[in-house]
C-alpha cells in the first residue's frame, strides 16, 4: 500500500505532461510583444495569456506562468485576466540580442512546459551608402555603378539602385519630382555594385541615379548623381604608335597615337605621362586633343630612357566622368650629347720622393644625369687643358671615379674631364693646394635618420669657398672607402646631411676640410652613430689574481663593430651564495677592476654588463672562490713549516748520530778506573807467584806503541775474567786475553819505540812511573817492562795511548 501511494504523484505528473504535449497546449496560450523588431539596446514588452479551458489538465490546478529568453529565465508579473484567464506581463529594459526567442511557460508541480513563443530581432536603421560612381561600357552600353555600403544593420535590408529621367526635359537639366522613378538594378550577394541595362537609360540626357537601402527600422539613400550616361562612358585606351626625337631640338620628342575603336567620332581629351627609371614620380602632360593623333613635348634629358603612357575621355564629360585605362607602356631613349658642367674632385698628395715625383690620389664624383647627357664611358686626367691641334699629356684614363698617378714635383694643377659616345666635356681644373689653412673652431655630428648623419660646424672668420666632408666606418681592421666624401659648395653653410653608405649601429669618423682661396684648411674630426642600440654582447671576464679579500678581473675591450653605440659604462656585479649582491660602475676605457671586501673561502658569481645610451647587455657569469689566506700569510706559513721541518730533521739526525755528536761536542776522556785494559794479560805468563815490587821512582821509559792482534773468531775481549799476570820477563810481552782453556788470543802489544802514526808528546816528556815489579828484580832500566799487579784500569798512562795496528787486522 505504501508503495502504491508513493507512486501515485509520479503517475499523475507524467499523465499531465502527456496531455499537455498531445494537444492540451494547442491554442492554450497567446504571446504578444510590443514590436517583433526593435532598435538594438531598446526596451521590449511582452504578455502571455493562458486560457484554462483550452489547457487540458490545468482546469483545476493553479496556473503559474514563467518566461525564458532563449534558455535563460526572466521574471515577469502575473495576474488574473477577464474570463478566468491568467495573464503575465514582461518588460525587458534593454534588449542586447540581435535575434532571440521569448518563451511563455506554465509550471505545475515544479515542471515547466513551453506553451507559447515569439521571435524578437534587434538592429539598426540602414547606413547611408557612400561614394557612388558609375561608368558606361560601350560594348553593351550598360551602366555599371558601385558604392560603399555602411555598417551592418543586423536586420534584413533591401538595397536597390534607382534612376529617373524625363525624356521631355532639356539635355542638361536634371528634373526631380516630375520624372518617373524606376529600379535600375539590385545587387546580388550583398555586393555594392550592379549594372543598369541599356533599355532603362537615356543616352545624351541627364539622369538622376541613387542607391536606396531599406529595413524594418527605416530607409537610407545615397547622394544623387545627375549625369549623362555617355559622360561616364568607359573608353578603351589609345595606342602609342611611335616616339622619336626632333633632330633640331635635341631635348624635344614627337609622339603619335591611335584612339580606340568606336571612339573616332567622339571629342576626346587625353593625358600623357612619362618618367625615367630614377624619377620618383610620373610627369603628367594634360590637355592633349585626342583627335590630333600626334604631339610634341620638350625638356627631356639626353641619353635617358623614358617610359610613356596615354589615356583619354570625352571632352564634354563632367568631373565625374571616368578616364580610360592607361595605354600599354612604351620605352624610348633620347639621343646623347657630350657631358656638360664641372666635376667635384678631391685629392690626397704625398711628398715628392727621391725621384722628384709627387704621388697623387685623385677622387671625383660622377656627373648627374642632367650633366652626363648619356652614359659616361670614362674619365681622363691631364697635366694641361686641351688645345686645338695637340693633345695634352694624359696621366690617367679610367672608368672608375678615382685614380693614382705621379706628377713632377711642383705641379699645382691637373685637369679632369668626362666623355661619352657623343664627345668629351670641358675639363675641370683641380688645384693641388697645401693643407695649411685655418682650421674650424669645432665639429659635431648626430643622427639624421636611420641611415644618415647631420654634421654641424662653426664658420671661420676667413671667407670659405667650399667644404669637403669625409667619413670612414671604424672597424677593427682599417679599411678605406674612396667614395665616402662629399663637397658642399655653399661657403656660408654650417650644416650638411651625410647619406651615402651610412649604416645603423656603426661608428663613423667624420672629417671636415674648409677650402679657402688658394689653400686648404687643417681638418677637424668627430665621431657619430646614426642609430644606437644595446651592445651585441658583453666582454668575457678573466680572473687575473685572487686572495682572501680581493679579486682582480680583466677583460678584452669590445670590438667596435659589436658596441652598437657609444659605451657609457661597464658595470660589475658580484654575489655570494646568500645573495649578497654588490656592483660597481666603471669607465668604459678601463679593462680591469679589483673587487675588494670579499669574504675568505667564499664562492662568488661575477658578471659584467656593457651599457650604451640605448640599452644594456649582460655577459656570461664567472665563478670564483676566495682563498683562506693572503699571499704573505701563505709565504709566512710555508717559511714557518720549512723551519720546523729543518729543525725536526736536525734533531732526528742528532738522535741517530748520538755517539758521533757526543764525540764532536763532548770528547770522551778515557777513565782508567773503568778501562778494559785491566782484563788484559801477557801472552806467555810464567807460572810465578805474584810479587809486589817495591816502590821506587818511575823510570825514563815511555809507552809509545799499542799493537792490535788477531783474536779467536767469535770472541770479544773483555768478556771473561782476567787472570793475574806473573812476573814479566826481560823482553816486552804483548798483552793477551785468556779465553778459558783455548788458545791465548793476542790482543795488543805495547812497545817502547812508539806506535805507527804516534806523534810523540812534546817536552816536557811523559811522566815516569815506578815499575814496582822491576824493583823487586833489581832492574829498572829503559828496556825493562813492568806490569802492575792491580788491573790496568788504574793505570793513568793509557791517557796518552792511541790504539794502532787496526789495519793489520785486514791484512
């Protein structure tokens, strides 16, 4: 039951929509508007009336009316009308659509149903057609008119070309109001032109013609033309038959032509135009009668090619009449004659060499077209003017505008002339003057345009005949332009415009020479750019040296071709990793810079910026790292480390050579108490009891030799306990060491004659000691040897001994 109750409203809603769609809305609503076509942006009013009895399914329910403009809801007001109708009114204060549909909808249970619609269009009144013109085609005598349409009105517009004419009116009178107006033609496809057929025209009589444009918001008409269709006839152009020079009037030519077919019976007015290739515009000759068929014209240049054209129209035509097209062009070259006028010349002379010759480089400007009188074939330089009957000596004959030659020292004049196929011009005298005259006070130059320069100077006090301007492009590799000069013939001038060979972003050296009567002034110089921009690139930085707080940078100067203007400054930027940015602006003449105040052991990024008055250019970045110490600190550190190393080395050597050093510094003095001689015994000791000798005065004998003897292998003296020696015999006995039961080892021998290498002590001689052993035997002579009973460690005589005979151990 619950499900059935829940589905009942949905079924009722669907059934209502079906009834409305199947015919319940037919005639149910009436939608009206104030005007279906309104001016764009104006207000629109509309109303919708709903009749319940015609809207099936809405007889009992409440009717709610809503509006939609295209798909956008708009609000209106609703009230009850007469006869049980429901009425809703809508006002749109500003309608900004050129075309839209307005829908009237009814709402029931939240569902909208469109029950009525009207379409509204908006636009503007038609614009006035402009520039109406007409021309008559003589092939079919149709009058073709064209005009310019105005702005789009956004509404359907009807455009027609209308004409009127009264056959009874005089030929030259336009009758308005009385003549019958006919539609001459209607343009197709929205174009602004159409053609009136011959049957609607009245030839040789005035007709009134205009354009009318009409739409729902109004009508607009063009200005009316009052013309005779024959006056605007479009004639075919004439044909030029021949052009030739008049022999006796060398600057005049004669032309002949034929008029177009079908215009022989008309009074025609023609025009002639011509120009040379170098002329910027056509020269126009008017008022030529068409029937004449021939004409003459003077004032042409000699040896010059011209192009000629003609056109014609009716002589009685009104100012609105159209000309024929220009005839096909015809070229003609006038005949030549010898050049006239003088040539502008400039020179450079080198001092005479050992041969007495003067080296001259002469330059000149070619003559203008009016002076050349044809094509110049060459130029001739002579040392004297031409006279009848003899030819002067020619030093140069060339087709170029410069020549180098040698003349005798002291030559002050040469003569320059141009020639063509018709003859040679009168020579121009060139004075080879010295350049020692007064110089100008100053010269400055600036841009005159993208490809020109203005030069300004101050006039000198002395009268000037002319000025010569020279300019040369500044490049890394010097080059000479022989044509980069000009002469200013006005001696009172203080400015000049340089136009030949000037390029933007290039530097030019400009020189100015004043020409005085009889001398040439010393030149003044300046530099200039016709146009500047930022440099093409910035210099590349190089690191020359670096320390813990400074870095010296250097760079190569920018080539002049890459500067693109006068350098105003260099700017150095440097920054560390924490973005501490600093900069310095430098004079552009510098090529190095020292950055100070840097932090030790820090990475920096450095770049340079080159600037002109027209812009800046940044260079590539250079990365550098400052050192932890300065050069002096590093040198001191290395010196300290070196001294420490030397000291350590010395100490190490001292420790390794301890005994030797001790002997050098503290000589070892033998201590008899600790001497190992006390362990030595004679080699052959008699088995006699040791007897203690009586004390007596020492004898005169002295120990002078100690002989080292071989011992048993592997045995070292002083290792065994010594055996007390017995009483010595009369002969000297070597000292030996007893090594157990083995053979006795002879270790040393003491002799009385001194040992090898022994240097006897000077007087007083060595002290004598009493031989106690010898006293007991009653001896004591010089040849008797005695030995102490106690160990020889207490024998002080060893202080004067030197052990010798070690070399015998190696024999």
